C-alpha cells in the first residue's frame, strides 16, 4: 500500500467514525442535550475570550499603546 492510499483509507475511516458519532448523538436525546449544553458553554466562554484576544492584538498592531 502506498502512502497516498494509506492516507485515503485513514481519511475514509475517520469520516465514517465521525458520521457514526454524529448520528448517535443526534438520535440519542441525552447525548443531544449534552452536545447542546457543551456548545452553549463553548460559545459563552471560549469564543468571547478569542474575540477579545484578537481585538487586543489588532489594537496593539495598529500602533496604539497596549491596554493594561
């Protein structure tokens, strides 16, 4: 098996596992609720922190003083 073939097989296996996991989560109500709660938590914490970090970096790169 060549490196390209091995990479293609690995990609197909990973995609299949991802689809199977997504199907399982979407069809099992407790897992679906857990996924929704986790998504809300991620959107409520890490996304705002990322946006603030990017805004601070843009501020510094624009030539203004660093905010303290």
